[in-house]
C-alpha cells in the first residue's frame, strides 16, 4: 500500500482510482495528474516506483488537500454560522443546506426518525381512565 501525502492508497487499484482516496482529489484531477506526469494509466499503485511517487506528491503539493482542505471547509461553515446567514442556520439545525425538501427524505441530515405522539399501550390507556 503506497503512501502519498500521508494517506495510504490502495495498491491493488489503478493509479488514477487510487489517487481518489486522497481528500480533495476527484476523477478529473486524478486523471489530469496521471496524464501530466505521463504515468501508464493501467499501472497499479503498488507498481509505482519511488521516483513516480515523489513526482505525484510534488504535483499534488500545489492543491489544498487533506487536513488543509478539511480545515478550510470547517472554517467556512463556522463563518456562515457566525454571520447568522440562512445557510449557517441550516448547518446549526442539522438540516439540508441546499434547498432540498424536508417533509419527506432528508434522513441523512436529520438522523433516524423520532416518533412524536406515539399510540400508548393498553396499560397506559387503562391507567388514564
């Protein structure tokens, strides 16, 4: 398992797919890096030489990746919350931020359903009378 920028990338996968395991590298950027460095696209990550790994690390050094990117995104969210923008309030409440419907769906942001006003059992109804 080769290590690039402090991330273990899967060695059994092709280089352009293995690079996507680095936070901030997507399909287009991965393909661009492989093409610009003239690395064989069908090559597996385990088969990369030390020199090629160094070239990849140097090429990726110009982008905001991993910890820096995560820190920037978190700072942007904190800024939205601090200025009380609509998006910030959605982040604070844990609701969808980009205009999705919430009456149905949105379970990823809202979490599991919380039952409200559940029907009580027979014992509870008898005690209420």
